[in-house]
């Protein structure tokens, strides 16, 4: 929402109706509005300069209920829909895609990392159809990936975080991420910290008594 507002103010995109269709996203937005003292300097500067709420695009629609979400399907004019889940594993985004994915006038923006085996990853890798509600839906819409919106820390950020540990752990286990990324992080930790580090595998057992 913040970047959409910036793009509108810079006249880089038209002022279109924006539908925020994610209960969790709406709850997070409520927290931004409630705890203004915790905003960063840039966010505060924009608000204090009389430019209004930095998250408030000019045509802003909040859809909290399932019925309100389904009503977006009746919108035939240009609009922006912000919906979840981000990897298309479930949630309200499914019925939006079922109605709009086959139309070449539309664009699907994948905002963040797409894990292996998810519908989002399939779209990212050029799938021609996507299975939604038991049916194959043709992928005619443009698909755009914006990986920089991922909320996950990258390798460099994780290495920086590990430097805060005052004493090295006896053993470090990497339990998250795809195999190639986990192995790359394993090598980086071994090289930088000389720690004993392993990539956890399915059905591994660990003795915590020693």
C-alpha cells in the first residue's frame, strides 16, 4: 500500500480502485495506524508533511468479510487487488485467480518468495494452466515476480544476525529453505564462523542429552 501510494503521488500509475482482500493484512494495517510512535523516519516525514496517511491510496476498499471478497468478482473495470496467500496455496486469492487468470488484460504480481511445490512457484516458472477448485484454468494473464518484497531474511542478513551470539553453539541446524539455499548457507556459516552446522533432513533424530 505504501508503494502504491508513492507511485500514485508521482503519477507513475493511474489512480485505480485498490481492494485489500486479506484479513491478516487488514489487521496489520490497523496496527500501523494505532502505533504511530513506532513508524520509521520516512513514514513519519510523509505523514507530518500533510500528505496524509502513507498507506492510504486514493481509492481504498477494505474487504473484511467473505461476501465482500466475492463481490470483487463483479468488478469489470481496471483495479488492483491485494490478496493472500502470497504463494497461492490457499486463501481468497484463489477465487480472484479463478475469475481473472485466463484474461490476457490482467497481470498477476507475485510479491515475495515462491516456495517449491506451490502454485506461485508454478506460475513463476511459466505454467500454462493452474489447478483451482478442481479445474485447470488457463494462464493468459501476465505474470510478474517482485522478489524484493519477500519478508524472509537473505543469507547476508542471517550471517549478520548470527554475529550477535556471544558464544558459538555446540551445533547449528538449518531447518528452513530449499536444499540448495540451505547448503549454501551451511557453507557460509562454516567459512565465516567455523561452527559445526548441519542441514536437517527428513526423519533426522537428535540426541539432546549430551
